[in-house]
């Protein structure tokens, strides 16, 4: 399913991108939960950076709420699926090398992608740099503390705290089977 490693990040092929289009229907509840979580912290018309938008479903939902969304994804097949939506902007980029002016966004979101990032240090620093003061970074993952590990496709509260705390104050919301980390940017 994976075409190649892009550093330590996965790039998916056309077949996998089509499978994700099917999965987004099953995961619609989680996209809406994430969008509603964001709405508690940041009001439209804020600028939102989504790291790894995949097929673009969450970016499209957020755009429908009045946010200006930019999605950065390393996988061209996933971006081709995402571009069916006309409102969000999508760029071919990874979290470790964001082509973004520092301080441009009011919030960033990584939904079901952080577990793919490998060494998080450079990526987290780039996300931090992309955010304005008093902004948030929302990470949504399968909750390894409640459902156990799903291979490498889940995160625990400890893992998320370790990733976020150099740059963010971290709070956690649990909504089974998910864990949502809310990172508030440190000044």
C-alpha cells in the first residue's frame, strides 16, 4: 500500500487513496468531533493548518464552517482525492518542511497522522513556528491507553505529552476510542 518512504513519512498510492475515501464515510463522526473541538477554541474566519489532510474530508468540513484551511500532505494520490473539494487549499508538503510563513495560522490540526511522523522534534517545531501567539495545536489519535496499541496507529497520553511539552501546554480530552490533545502554544 505504501509507495515509498518520504524520509520516515508514508506516501500512499492511488489504490490506498481510494480506500481512504471509503474510510472517511465510516469516520465521519470523528471528523465532526474534531471540527467541534476546534470550534471551542478558535472561531471562524481563523486560518487553520491541517497536517496530513489525506482525502480532505476534515478540511472541507472546517471550510464549510467558515475557516480558511490549508492542508499539507506528502502523498500526491491523497491530495488528488482531496482536491475534489473546492474550498480548502492543499499543498504537497510534510510537517518537517512546511512551506509556510511563520506565525500565519490560528490553529493546527493533526488527525490520525502524528503516529506516522517518526522523529517528532523537527515537525513539532515547524508546527509551532507556523502558529500565532495564543493559538492551539489539536492532535487526534486512537487512544492507546483505552484500546491498546493498534500497531503503530495509536498514541497514549504520555506519548502525546512528551511530543507536545517542549512547545505547548497540553490538555487531553477522551472520547472513546479517541484521545484529543489540545496544545496551547507557549510564548
